[in-house]
């Protein structure tokens, strides 16, 4: 008899299911881990946003609105950390 372990992920990101049109990612600032932004600035390596966008940052994020997908994912993460959300 097989034993199955069920784990409930708090956030699942599948960039293939993103409802944005091609090029929409370029119109937004995205949420990325700070240490990865610093690494990218020093090493020139790409970063991955919460929404799944992969790129090498090269513009001022203050000049663009926040990506709605990144914002939604970040807010859900904050709720889960505070214990206010359910990871179904």
C-alpha cells in the first residue's frame, strides 16, 4: 500500500498561465527578493519576479506601476505569514 504525503503550497507560480498579453510585463515594476536584485546588479544575472517574469533589471522601478500579479502574490504571502490566510 502506497503512502501519500500531502503538502499544501502557500503560493504556486506558473508563468505559462499568466493572463497578461505579450509585452505587459514591461509596463510594470515587479517584486523580486532583495538579495537577488543585489546579485543581479553585481553579477549581471537575471532575476525572477513573483509573477514569473525573468529579466535583468536595468530601469528605475519607481517610474512604473507595480505588477498586479506580483502585488496579489505578495499580499497573499503576507497574509499567510501573519496566519490570516488559508493555504488550500
